[in-house]
């Protein structure tokens, strides 16, 4: 290649590089312009303005009305509520002594009203969907350590105060509520309440002149959050489309009423006198002084008219929109709930195979919801047990604080012979799958009577089988089967026996039903 050719090639490459740079700049400018044209910045700004504390509360108020007034939203909330709690939930402790304390906490009348009765669980699930927030306030008997709690409406919470150095660390809740006095006067009160997990060494009595009620901590659960600790109505995206579908049906009903004002069309020969006679034939004679003297003909009557006259129903076919035309409005309204259209009283959509394929995402949504509630139950139970152990003389556990700078962490130390595990068991979501699951469990435990050709692969085989069954305690079970890593020395039959015992010990059967 000559020097001239090399120089020409270099010039061409420089030109290509310059062109590429210009294209990149052009694309960047186009992208920025498209964002402005599509209104993304305006949407983001509007969302920031709308999702203030007062805005979130207004959304929650609207959502509560929509749940009552809009059938689609009522149905969506109801489906998730029923799938989550309609079959109940079993909560127990493995240790008998701990279980006795736990059941007293669960069965208490106040705690039943706050959450643990069947009706209250359904109501709290509904509240979490409409509000995106739940607040529970605790009352601890300082003599016995027994814990009670109540539900606090989100409208009473005015502010969430966080750690100035860590916005994810919640410290206080400012609550404002009204009290109806016996003299029929209404008194407004305010107080700060600490978060359930905030246990500072120094506990101020007041903040900005407002009392801090350290004896009544609050537990806050939020879902569907956006740039804050406050949750937002979980079906917020459904509200506008639910209203649009409602208006569509109202307009459709109005049009149908207009088209139905005239039910029949009559062509009459013979002039005005014949027309008047025909009108009188069908006009009602009902009045306030007498009954109907010209009743409509009975079913199966014959209308006899002279030749040339005609009498037929009004034809409105093709003159109006159909109810099916609003299906996309309905789809947009139900989509945020995560359930298929067949769940919203439209069983004609799709077929059995389609329904089954759509059912799996719905089941996973409910399983995820139940896991959220399991975490909530665990938090409530652990707080209750800590109060009991710290204020009573339980022989099998002690509770206290672990210093952490200016903060403290609550700790519980159990005796070595105590298993503090809490079992939260949900019934199977789809009972039809139980036979296949039972067969899978039996095949896993017994390996269907067939030993692996290479015994060294047994540990990996067990892991694969346990994972396929959706078991979460795989490491614990494997440790029980192969203690001290003795994977090469244990006999296959003994390993299978240990795995079966470990699956029972870790309540794997309940977990499989739940999954």
C-alpha cells in the first residue's frame, strides 16, 4: 500500500469518526426532544406534586369510595382478599411453652379485633390495598409483659420522621386525632410515637413541645411506595380506567334508552282519522282516578290490520355501539390487580388451557402476598415475645438490648433445648395440584425405589430434587443429611432416610402446599 493510499484511508477513517460523533449527538438530541414531547418531565413533576402526604391520603379516600362504588375495583380487591385469607392461616410455635404464650397473644380480644380474627384479616388486607399503608400501635402491660395492639387509621398519621443521616431509618410518627368528650365537645390531640424498631439510649420526653409516647410504639407497613416511606393505593393505576369504563357503560345505557323510547313502527293508510284510531288502539288509558281500561294484549295475541298497513318492531341493529366495544377500558382497569379477565365474571374469554396458563401468575401473586403477611405476623409475634421475656421471669428465655452506638437492638436468648421456630402455615391455593405434589414428595423421599448409578452424585441429586419442589430450607436439610460434610461415607439408604426425617422436621410438607 502506497503512502498516498494510507493517507486517503486515514482521511476516510477520520471522516467516519466525525460522522459517528455527529450521529451520536443527533440521537442524544432526538432522545431529549422526544422526552420533552411525550411529557415525561411533566408527568414526573406532576407525580412529585401529587404524591405528597396530603395527596396520598386523598388518593386513599378516593380508593375507598371506588372500592365500594365501582364493581370492577370491588371485584379486584375482593379476589385478592379472598385468595389470601378466605381459607385462614395457622400460626403456632414448635415449643409448647412458647406456643402457650403465642396463642394467648393471638386469642386476645383486642388483638383479634386489630388483626387476628378472620374478619379483621380480611379487613386489614382490604385496607392495605386501598391505602397502601397499615399502622399498628402497641400497648404493653408493664407488670406481665403481655402485649396488645390496635389499628390506627392512616388519616391520623401526619408525618414520618426519619434518621437525618439515613432516610430509610424511621424514627417517629406524628399522630393527630380527635376525642369526643363527655360534654359533647371535640378535642384535637397530638403526639409522637417511636417506630417499633427505634430504641435509642436517650429518649426525649417531647419534640417541639409535643409529647413522645415511648410506651406506645408504632409498626408501619407500606406497599407500592414512590419516593417516600408512604405507600400508595395498590390499584391506583386502575382508578382512572375504572371511571372511564363506568362512563362508557353509562353512555351506552343512555343511548339504548333513547333508541328504546319507540319500540314499534306502524304504517297506516286512510288518512289522519285512521292514524288517530291506530294511536288510540295502543295508547294507555291509565289515570289517577281509574285503572287501565285499554290493557296491552296478552302474550301470543294477533294484530290484524287492513291491507297496505304495516306494524313492525323498531330496528336498531347497527345504529349503536356494542358493550364489547368497551372491553379495552375494562382490561386497563383490571390489569393492575394481576388477575385474568376470567376472574372478573367473563368466563367466555379463552379456553381451559388459556385459563390454566393465566392462573399460575395469579397464584404466584397470592403466594407473594401471603409471604408479606407472614413477615408481618412474625414482626408482631417477635415484638410480643420480646416484651414478655423482658418483663416476666420466663425460665427458658431472656430478652434485652444489644448496644449499637446511640441506638440499641432488641435480642432474645433461648435455652439450648428450646426451638423458638414459629410456624405460619397457609392452605394450598389450588387444591387440585395436591395429588401431583404428594406424588412428587413420595418420589423424592424414596427415589422411586431406584438408587443412583453413581452414589457420589447423591448430594447433588438431592439438592436438585428439593429445589424443584420449591423447598426453601435446602441448606438446613442437607446439613442434617450430611453432617460435617460426610458426603462420601454415608450409605445411600441412610441418606434418603435422613432427608425424609429432615423434610418433616422443617415442615417441608406445609411449605410445599403453600408453594
